[in-house]
């Protein structure tokens, strides 16, 4: 029974669909960028509003209750309908607007600032995306995406603009045999077993975790924890400074590896004129961070 005295919140509906997709509150909270206890409370609010329990926790994760199974397709349809309504209104608006997605460690502030200086009256929004959310470009939640290639998206559907390249670095725990080296070569790492990756599209992806028997890991922080524990080593772009925040990790330059490429991608044939303006702004001001 609805005890809130208000309409159903789409935000709560979206939270529910993400938890249902992951079947795990922790992974869903990471994707949504909310604390796990807060996500649990929001799901409880939704269940209280609907008067039915939607999710049950068990030792293996989270599963849908019969009520949750019935609600899920309707929740997904509700979100699609809301998104279509939003897009329909935006298409009729003459206001210049663009939503820019960006991922991982990339900082796009300079490009956004430059774009705003060129279009002071435009509506310019940014959205951080986890690696699992790069599909936001295909489903039109963002109009352009700044990310590291290769991407798990069909190249035939994209217009790609290279922005800059970065060399690679090896990340190992202090005390590792390679920690005191001035550099390592790609050939030295060739024999290392690569951990499975949900978006493995080439031999040299932007982020590689190497180590025998390493399970697939989505969270960047969990990857660093795995490296710090000595169970794996990682090959990252040198522009990713997050590993330097940990005193128990050491970085070593990698020679002979193909560089990591940062690109701007948009949907091929998208008529939004702001995309071209973003492309020009990004090419003008986004460069590889200083070593």
C-alpha cells in the first residue's frame, strides 16, 4: 500500500532494475555511484510504496521474488517510456544541448569549459560512466563519449575522433621482482596470463590484469587490491594516476607496447550540431597529461 502520499519515483524504479540486473547490491551500488546501505534503503522505500517485497538476499547474492519478477518487465518498460518522452521533447526544442559521457580516469573539464565558452547559452551536461555503462551512447543517454579505445561498441555505428595517446606502465606491489626496474618490455609480459575481461576486444585493452587463475573483476579498486596483494600485476595507461595514491604500489614504464588511445565517439549520422563543436573543442584542448 502506498504510504508516501506521492507518485512512484522513476529513480527508485531504475535502482531496482540495476539491482535486478546484477543480482547483487554491492555491484549495483558501484554502478549507480551510491553507498550500498543507501541503495538498500531506497529499495525498501520502493517495496513499501508497492506493498510487496521485490528482492530477497541469500548467501550468493540477491534474487527476485515472484512480485519482483512480475514488476521487472513493467519497470523496464516504464523507464523506456519515460526516456522516449524525454527525447521527443528534446527533439522539438531549439535549445542547443549535449550530454557528454566520460569514463575511467579521464578528466574532460578543459573540453567542457572550452565548449561552454563557444556556446554560452547551450545546455551542456556531463555524465560519468562505468565501463559497464558505455552502452549509454547507443541508447542515447549521452550524445558523445570520451573514452579509451578499443570500445565494446560496433565501429560501423560510430564516428570516432582520436584525441591523444599515452604509453603504458606496469603496476606491481612493492617488493615485486620488477618493482626496481627502470622499465620492462612488452615481450617480457607476453607470457603472463591475462585475466578474463567483460569487454576484451583486442590483445591490448586499456586496462589489463595479468596473473594465473585471476577471476574477472569489474571494480577498478578491486583490481588494485588484487595487485597490492601480490596475486596479479596490471598494465595501465600512464595518465591513470589513481594507482599512485597507494603507497604499496609501484609503477614501471613499459616499452614496446602499443599506446593507449583516448578517443571521442558519437553515433554515426547524429544531426546534433553540438557534437561537431565538442569535437573541435576537445581536439583543441585535450592532450595527454604531463609525465
